[in-house]
């Protein structure tokens, strides 16, 4: 685990390049959020009755246990999500490295928030990215992609069947794949939310696409301390 818990490298960012997204694809992102940003959040949320909440994310009506997922990491070793992240704040996200909008926006925003956190909060948090695109996303591709944001981010992959099972276990919609264009490029519809599992091993809150850095910065210390709604 030493490599995964290595010191963060805030300088390892290529934010300007990553955000050079064609505006036409923003419409695709919005549709993806509306259609696929569901699943775990169905049944939602507790608040004060007026839609207000003390948390920036969406509070789940019932806590969801951290899924029993075992997938190869970018070093080819089996990564047992429950065992490897026991007692830690774990933020789980399903995406793919060719994603033009949702994935870079989510990862950049979360990474920026983490780099402003005290050392104990950063050490308590583990981000786990599961690629749902096994054809294009080899372990090396995933590792290079995540290193743009933070070298401590864990990347997981697997076969199409393994990844479908992992999404089912995590209670997120399965990824959908568009037909390739003439250059063999294709887009993937995938769940857009990031799931925050508290140190107690359960998710009480999910963070939808569009969660701001200031929102993460407000919630991360509380999540790391094990506070729940």
C-alpha cells in the first residue's frame, strides 16, 4: 500500500489541457447526467423538509455498504476494495479515460479540493477510479491518466463481465457504448456520481456531477472524521 499512499503531487496536473473540451460535447454530458446519474441515489434524500441539507452531496435514504469488488489494479494485482480501504474515507467513481467531460471535471474538482486539505484529511481519503472501457483503457493508460491528477488515486480495470458485475454490486447503472465513428472513436454513457464511503464502510452520501470544489472542501474533513448525516 506504500505506493498508493505516497505523497500527493499537486504539480502533476494538466488542467488546462483537460478542460479543452469541445462545447458540442457538453450537451452530451448533460444528457448523460440526467439519464445515468441515478441508480444508487434512487430513493434519495433526507433534508430539513425544505430541500436544504447540511451536506453538499445527496444524502441517501438508507446507508449502502461498500461493495465487495475485487478487480485488477494498474500493477496487475487484485485490489479488494473492502479490505484495501478498510477504515478510510473511500470515494468511488466509474468512468473512462477518453471521457471528454464528466470524468475530467469530477477528478479535477475533487483533486483540487484534496490538495487544500490538511495532511490528516488527505491521508484518510482514498480515491478509486474504475474504468468501464476495458478495450481502450489498459492498466498503463489508466495509470498515466490518473497521474495527471494525483498519483495516489487507485485505478482498477477488468473484463467486460467483471466490470458489469462491479457496477451491479455498487448499485450504479451499467455503462452503455455508442457505435464507433469512422475513426473508431466512441463515447460511453456511465454513472456520473462519485460515491463517498465513510470510514464505517457505508455510503451515506453521493456527489453528483457538478459538485463544486468549495462543496468538497466543506464535506471532506467531516467525511474523513467519520461524520454521517
